[in-house]
């Protein structure tokens, strides 16, 4: 007989969002269970085990702030943590707070249906069916791999891997002829490492991406101790930054286009040598003024030309689009890798990949033979995991119909006609434009405070209004339109997925957003209907 397991709150996902939600809700006295399709915790860092996978936000910032002892006791070993270390950290958090008894692994949520009669969600999985009044979707912004359906994909006789679903036992490319399809962040991180092993590496590039050196290095114990001694202030300062990320350099208010050449060059050189995202904070107007943007883009193109020996290859690797309007990449020896004799770059900007064959790939009319192909083709970002759950709200409305014209949320936290469903870092919230752990903590704290308030006020249902969602979507777009972000085809706009509605999904600016969330809560959850 098909039994139904009942709880007060069901969290979906056991990445950093789901882990923290489970912890905080349980501590607030809710009967909570988390459902996770993977066999372990960690989310992104559980799935993305590709060679070179690493965080782009510095380790001391890419970590939870909610528990002072955890913050002090965990020791990071590198400036930017690699995937194994971040996964170990997630596992440590789960153990430290004894979260696993509240998590059901290997449990894929296949359907979510809201019953207006009982004001509960029925959550169908590959096993048990669950029921709860509240669902917190911590399903991740980058958790649904985009695997293009190239013609002949099943004909290829070698191995195919996706960076976002990497085999746990690892892959040994020694002596193999390897293809990497894609040149986004995961490709930029993995290409130099795969090139170390492979006998021959061919990179298929549709659009080049700007990448800045990460300058990863071992973390000096004194640096770590100094940060930990002042963690509270540093975390607070980070939360007042647009991206939730503190940079070493002071925030500059001046304009790139107005800087004189010597000053411009010395500032950019300093940031380039230092490494990391501070590069994009060198001038205040890089993502708003096209002339300033072009000047910074020229700088990166010059650096690519300096590094890459073959000028044709350097040209192909040099992007022409707006810098920073796609997710910026950080690398270790990415451009240098193209100087290696066994590494080849194939431009597929006009031809695309024509098809896969038993032996390899046909592109631009040429056949390339491989033993293994790596799809570094990214994710169906921000909406993929939510739409993948077949969610139906009031009146049987499907989420895919409600979002036909693009995701429509209020604060990236709630969706009209989908009562009692909260989204962690949902579309319309700062999410992927921030240090995501900062965004996750803020969301989870807000959701938990909302549920506590509902419990004490005797409310059983919360739903975003249409009017609030409409004006929020307008606001997200208005903010984006004041910048250069919408000016190129990025996954922020859904442009990497054929047929996906083109709309800018994340909200720019963490601090004002967090203030707005506070204001909404203080005003009795304005924009939501509570019953
Ligand atoms: C390669 C890579 C590098 C990144 N680097 C950075 C970085 O430098 N800085 C940064 O801030 N962020 C980075 N991110 C973003 C990263 O996703 C977040 O930082 C963070 O890990 C997200 O946590 P989460 O819990 O919200 O989502 P996730 O970690 O994606 O976890 C979501 C979980 O939900 C589960 N799930 C989804 N759907 C279902 C379902 N239907 N049923 C059951 N379970 C489901 C998934 O299996 C997954 O475990 C990176 C992402 C990737 C992919």
C-alpha cells in the first residue's frame, strides 16, 4: 500500500540552502524533513566533481556565518577552496549539527501538488509520498545540467561526461584524445587540468569568455587567524556590498573611461596580478557605461594577446561582447593552456557542433576523433530545477504555465497561486549575482522567521499576490535595464537554453534587497496574503 509520510515542512535539496533550512527549521521546533536526489549532502559540490572544480569566492567568505564555533573551528587550506574541500565542509556541517537523520537521500521529487481543501502539498518522489503544509524548495540555481541533444549523441562509442554530473570515482584521461565542448566557467576551470593528463585535447568554442586569473594559493595561517579574529565585522561589511563579497581593494567611485592611461593601466595591472573578482570593482561604471566597459574589455583582450603565442588563437579566445554581462570566469592557466602543442581550439561560432559520430564530432565539415567527450555546457539556470518538479498550485495551475513568460515571483521567495511554497535564492532574488552563501543565509532566515510568525499568529497559509509579483518582476527588469547585463546572451537571461523565454532572472544588489525583505516582514508580510 502506498503510505504517505506527513511533516510540517518539507525541504527539497541538501546543498548549502537545504542544509541550513533543515537546521534552522528544526531548531525552531518544526517537524522538518529534507529530500535529496543525491546520495549525500553538498549539492553543487556533490555533483560537480570535474577536474579543477573550485569556488571563485574566497574560502573565508564562501562559508556559513550562522554559527560562531563552526566559523572558528573550520580551517581552509587555500585562498579559493577546491570542490573536495567544500564537499568535506558540507559533510562536516551535516555531521556537526546531526542533520542526516532529517534528510532522505536518493529521493527525487517528481511531482508537487497543492490541495486547496487541506492547504497541504503532496510531494511525490521515486519512493515514499510525503505531505506537508509547507515546502521550501532549496533546489539550487545551477543544479539542472544542460545537456544539448546533439544529433548522433548516442552513436559515440567513447565515454561522455557532463561537468555537472561527474563520476564520483573520477576519470583518468591519461593517454586519451579528449574533447571539451563549451568555454564557460566549468570549462575554464577544467581545461588546464584535463590538458595535464590528456594525450590530445580539443576545445570546441561557440563564444569565448573573459577570464581573469584567480591567483589561487595556500592560505597563510596568519591571514586566516586575522579574518577569524574580526569575522563578525567582515561578514557585516560583506553584506553591505552589492555582491555580498568583500574585496581587498577599496571600492572605487570613479569612471574607467575618464581615467588617464597611466592610472588606468596601473590599476588594472594591480588587480590582474592580485587576481579574483576585485578586477571587476576597479571602476564604478564597468557594468553600466559601454565606453568604460569596452576599455576594460580591451585590457583583457590585450592580456590574452600577451599570453597566447599564436595570434589567431588569441583572436579566437578574445571575446567581443560586453565584459561581465556573462558570469565572469576566474582561472588558473586557462589562456596559457592554449600554448601547449597537444591543445587545439576549434571555433564553432558559425557551424555549431553538426553531429556526434561513433568516432567523435563533426564540426565545420571536419571530423574529429576522440576517446572521451566532456560536455561543459552548463545548466538550465535558476528555473530548471523548479520547473523540473512538475509543480501544480491552486486550481491545478502548472508552474510551467504560470511562468510561460518567464519566472514570476515576489522577492524570489514566493509565487502567486503556489501558496506555502518558498524558494531559496529563487529567480527575482540576488542569488547568482552574489556570494551565494550570503544570499542563502538571508533567505533561509527570512523564511524561518516567516514560518515562526505564522505559527504564533495562527496563520496556516501564505501566498504572494499577483500585484506584488507583477511589480516585483518590473522592478527586477528595471534595475537590470540600468546596467549592461542584459546586453549579451547569458544564462542570467536563459539564453543558453533553446526556447527558454529571454528575461533577466536575478536581481542586482544584495543590500537593498535584504532591506526590502526586512521591510516586507515588518509590515506584516506586505504583498503576501496570510490566512
Ligand atoms: C561549478 C560551480 C561553481 C560555483 N561556484 C560558485 C562560487 O564561486 N561562488 C558562489 O557563490 N556560488 C558558486 N556556485 C553556485 C552554487 O550553486 C552555490 O554557491 C551553492 O552551492 C548553492 O547551494 P544550494 O543549496 O542553493 O543549491 P545546490 O547546491 O544546487 O543544491 C540543490 C540540491 O537540490 C537537489 N535537488 C534539485 N532538484 C531536486 C529534486 N527534484 N528532488 C530532489 N532533490 C533535488 C540537488 O540534487 C542538489 O543537491 C557554483 C556553482 C557551480 C555549479
